[in-house]
C-alpha cells in the first residue's frame, strides 16, 4: 500500500463544496482544513503510487474549485 498527503488550494467560496466532494472519495482516509497557503490536506491510502497518481489527477484535480495540489508521499506500507 502507498500513503500520500495531498495539500489542496481551493477557490474562494468553494471550500465546503470541495471538502464534501473529497470526503466522498473512498481513498481519502482523513481530511482536515488548513489555514495558510493551502486550504485542505487529505490523507490518501491506496494500493500503490500509480494508483495515488490516478486519484490525484483524475479524482481530486477534477473537482470544481480545486486550484492546485501538492502531493507528499511516504514509504510503501
């Protein structure tokens, strides 16, 4: 399994919408609001780093209101 923390910038006024959409994703194990450069951080646990890339590119970045992401990866579990 692979672990990733995704920092997410959101358009103003879209924070709740993006949070709710992220919470619906089965790969998101934890989700927290942030204050500062990024608005949210999502803990993602998936089968491998290729799957992590797919989740970020095809599921997270396609949510209306997501402006930017930065993914931090950990060692394979």
